[in-house]
């Protein structure tokens, strides 16, 4: 059942799914499976394996709910063979819950009261539509709380309304109407119309569009405005058409029973069916919007984590500011803090000469190779100051995103790293390290705090966290980790390691010094055979005796490489990087039952360029120095900019001022744009054209300029 379910959702080959599930059940991770078990999976990538994991979890959730429902029905003596078969065949939670609805324990309803008054037989008579004297029959049910025929008929209608609400076919009819024709509308709450906080939602003070076509960002914005109490939201369809569809399935006569059924149908629709199913439709739309937003966030996070590193260079990092001064740190090539102090080049102190002298002397003293300036308050002024300094050597100057740096500086991780320094020093160090290696530094920050998504606080937080954790894990393992310099945060994302083993690795390093070979990894406390299998190839050891220890070749394949070198009559060291020699290999000779051509081709690729960083090198970038505030912008200007966020409706661009400009999706290309990420990437350096400047609302409209 599980395999069939996943095939129906993914269309992947049965053997690939079956083998992947077997590996997952054997505690293998997605990065390990996608990289080192290609023969087993049929060369599935991490996204496809991630889909298998997702649908496996969905199936297990469905099966768990089925078991709970079957147990409840059995205890209530409501489970029949036919109902059990229907439940067993249900392939989604909506169908399953519809089947359970008639038997679900609920608070006392109007229908329950009517049943207690003995009116269910009357309801059945009305449903049969075979009597011509309904008034006379209803008269027989007058007793106790039922004082009149009107009371009897009303109670019977309540029972019928509940039956209608519980019919799966009718529920699906209304679902189809909602799916095809539902309109979502919003209107401002009059008392909130002039509220300052409401103004960012003023586009939705009077809004209407098809629920099936509303973009994810707009739906999430509307729902946020509703949650904050600024607008009311409605879901509407043609109610008359919906009622006609229900009536056509129930009413088959023209007598008094038909009149009673018509009243019951209207009641069932207004009181039970529509409120429930319109909320369900909105939730489905919200779930889809969440999925879309989470996908955008995941793409952005991946681009951010795989951002260009400067590498192991000595960096002077500056967290700029005005009144509080600029916090300066000097860090060595491994990111260790060497020096920190504060300068005051800007108002109110205006000690620019003293600041320039200090920066120059620090650059000389610590042999600085690059300067990193945070992109927050006073960033442009600080960059301009730095460019006036005459350094002895050629020092590159970079502006670095500060997003999330304050979160890191106040975190437990930062306190553990720098117990003797305050948050300002920790934040400055983080800015410098981000330039050296964005991935290694950003993994220390909760991904949701980095600010590269859309409405990330409005989406399902569990789904978001799962997605982002998977992105971080895939990025860390795609790049690989230097086990002798990596932080606990970075190590914890390595395949098969996790936080506890990461801590044990750090403890081993402290007690025994640097790891000299991958074999040493096995000496780490509680790091057993499975963890070594999963993680060893992603952990790199620089200058190891065996050069393969600084490569992505898995230790289980070392013997194959040794055999290749022996066949070519060279050492492993001589074989590495020698493309001409590697091309002479007949890979079929090294195939075994477990090692196929896919793995062998990967080994050869890695031997050609061992440990090659998949990320591009960091590039220096300069904003237009004449643009300092939004007032300096003019329509038609061409400006350099950096993409700092990507959404479904376009991308935001930093042009060197406080406000980011928006390139709407329609201004990314002259042709239709399906996916914004196909045209721009996060932190990409681009040229933009200013289309419109709204100083009052602080909005800038841009167009991607192509030459």
C-alpha cells in the first residue's frame, strides 16, 4: 500500500521507491542516499528522495488516523464490513473524515434533541416523499416538548439537515463549487480605516478575486490583515446554484414532503455545509499558499547558504552606527577574534580622521586582506570613509548583509563562543565570518530570522522548519565540512551527526588536538559504525596523510581508488588531479554487485578536482556613491544593485539606501516569467532601471536592465 501510494503521488519507479524506503528505514540520511547509494535509488536526487520521505510520512499519518477511527467505530458498535472497506480504501484525510462524520461524537445538536423527542421516524417519512397527508402524520408526533405539528416538522427537518450534511456526495458537490467558483473578498473594518498600522494593508480595504487564482503572497497578506483586526474576509459562491445542485439529488416529488425537504436543505446548507466547507476551502488555499511561500523561502535560503565565500582571509569587520559608533573587530583567517574596539567617524562625534588612522593601523597590524561592512544604519557613510583610507596593501572592501546578526549575537551559541564579549562584538565577528564563509556562519542562526522569505511567520511553522532544516542539511553536505575548524552548529547538520555527536567531536578536538585522518573520527565518543558510514565522506581533513580524507570519496571506496592507482602504476597522490590518467581507466573493470558505474563516475569526478568548493568566489561590489537616500532617486536612472530577497511576485533589490526597491515579476523580462528564480538569484549583482519613486509610501519600482 505504501509503495502504491508514493507511486501515485510521485510517478517514480517502484524499485527506486522500494529501495529508498529500505535505506530510510535503515537510518540513512537523504544526503548520504542521494550521493552514495545511486545504484540503489536509480540515481534519485535529494529533492526526489525528500518527496518520498514526505509522502511516506503522509501515508503513515493517514494510516494512523484510520486505525484511530476504526477503533472508535468498533467501540461504538458502528463498524460494519462495508464501512470498514470504505475506510481501508480512503486515500486522503478529507475522504476519511467524511466517512467518520456521521459517527463522530459531537456536542448536542438540534438533531439530537429532535431524536430524543422521537422525531426520527417522521424525518424518514419526509425523506421517502411518499405521503400526501404530512400534516396528519406529523400530528401523531405531538407529545412532551413537541407542542404542535410545526414543532414536529421543524425537529424532523433538523434531523434531515444533519443527514444532508453527512452525505459525502453532497459535501463533494459543494467542494467542487467552491473549488471552481469561490470568490474571496475583503473589506475594511470602518473603525480601523485610518489606523496607521492598517495602511500597509490598504490595497485590501476593498478587494475581491477568485480564490483559485489568488497568488500566495496576496492571500497570506489578506489573512494577516484579518488576523490583526483591520479587515473582514468572506468566501462566496453562487448559493442558489449550490442549493439547486443539492435539491436535484434529493427532491423527486412535488408534494408537501418536497417543501419540507427544500426548507431542510436550505437550513443544512446555511447552518452546516457552507460554513464548514467554505472554511475548509480557505484552509486548502492557505495550505497551498504556505507550500508556495515555503518553497520560495527554501530556494532563497539555499542561494543564501551557498553564497560566495571569500575563503580563509584575514578580515576587519565593521558593524556601522552613528551615535553608538562603529564596532570594529579583526579576525584571523580561521575566524578567530584578534582585536576589537569602537570608532566614532560619524555624527555626533565626527572623528573621521581619527577613525581612518585607526583603521589603517589595524589593517597593518593584523595584515588585513579584506574589510567587511554591515549593510545596516550608517553603512554607506562607513563604506565611503573606508574608501578614503590609503592602505599599504590592496584591501578589498565588501558590504555584507546583517540580516539575523543581532539574533546570533544574543543567542546561546554566541555566548558560548564569546563569553567575555558583549553583543556588539559578537555581531561584528558574525559580519566578518559571513564574508569568509556564509554557510558556516548562517547555520548558527534560526533560518526564519534571516529574512529571505515572504510572510514566513504566517505559514505553518512545523512545515517551514522541516523544509528549512532539510535545505540547511543538503547545503552543508553538498559543500562538506572541515572537521578541524567547524563549529558545533555546522557539524550538527552533517549527515548522521546531529547536535550530541557534534558536541562530542568538539570535545575530542579539545582533548586530543586536530583529527589527522578519517579513521580518527571513529574514536569520538558514541560515534558508531552507522554514524561513521553516514557522515565520514562529508567531513574533510586538510593535509591528511591520505589525500582522500580531504575529498568527497567515501572511505568505503578507498580500496577502489587504491586499485585504480595500482593499475595505472602511480600513487593515489599522483592520480588525484591528473585528468589524463583518469581518462585511461576502464570503469567497468571496477564494477561490483554494490558499486556501479554511477558511483564510479562520481569517484572519478571527485579525483579530478578533489574537495572543490561548489560555491563561486566572492566579488567586490560598489553602489552608486551619489545615491544616499530615496530622495536622490529619479525615474530612468540606471543603478547597480544586489538582490536581497525573492518572492513569487518579484524580487527586492538593495540599491545602497535604507529602502529596497521592487522589481515586479512583470518587469523582470519582456516575456512571461513563470519562476522569478529563473531570472535572478539571491545576492546577485545586477543593474536596475528606476521606474517609479513613491517617497510618501517609501516604495521604489524597478526594472531589470539587460544589455
